């Protein structure tokens, strides 16, 4: 992806600096400060959530903002079998929401079949934000676009994604 955006930068100079770094540590950004950080559809792919959020809080200016989106932690869970139809009825497996950890889908062609994801409960995400000194300000659970709901009928009933806005707490709680 960096190669692609660097090619665009050669065509239209935006003076953006693109860095490759580990989101769990943000070591190349030591001493840097930012007004905001965006993490779009990646927190569920990062093994060390606590380290990542601590790094985000470290590089934010006081009252800085953090916006993120993830696959909804409540639905689907790793064992949820949406999308299979049996006699015009949607077949579902009983999900185990509380089974946190790394998982992969059965579909080797899909993203979650190739790289998997780290399933976490909603409370794990919220408590990790609090521990990092990030205050939850807004949360959104958007409906699935029609084309996605057509592919995965269960998304007609539940949100596939969770998006949130946080701010750096000027006085974070001590652990």
C-alpha cells in the first residue's frame, strides 16, 4: 500500500510523509505529537491491543482525537455461520462471543480466511481504551450496505461494523 500511495505522491505532490511502523509501538514516532489518529478496520488485526492504544495515546496532543472502526465485536463472532441457506432458511451456528483470541474463517479466498483476526469482546475494547487514557465520545453501528447484506443475509439484522471517536483524557485513570 505504501508503494501505491508513494506513486500517487509523485503525480500530485501533497507533501505527505509515509512511514512503515509497528502500530503496537509506533517506535518511529517517538517524541511526535498529532492532533488526531485514524485506525480504520485494523484494531482487530493487531495482536497487542493494549500496546497499540497506549502508543496512540502517547502520540496524541492533549485533547487529541482518535477515530477507529472494527468489525463489530458482537456480530459476527468467529463461529457464526451466517450466509449458508438450508431450504430457504438461514442456518446459524451458536456463536461463542466470549471466546477471545485469534481465528480464521473457513473461506481461504476471503480476508479473514487468509489473515484471520483477533476476536475481542466489546468490554475488552472499551476497557483497553480507558486504560490507555482515551475517553469514548461517540459510537456508531452503521447498517450494512445493500450489496454486503445481499452477500451475508445476517447483516440485515445486525451491524457488521463498529465505529467510535475518542479523545485523549487529560487526566487518565491510573491502573
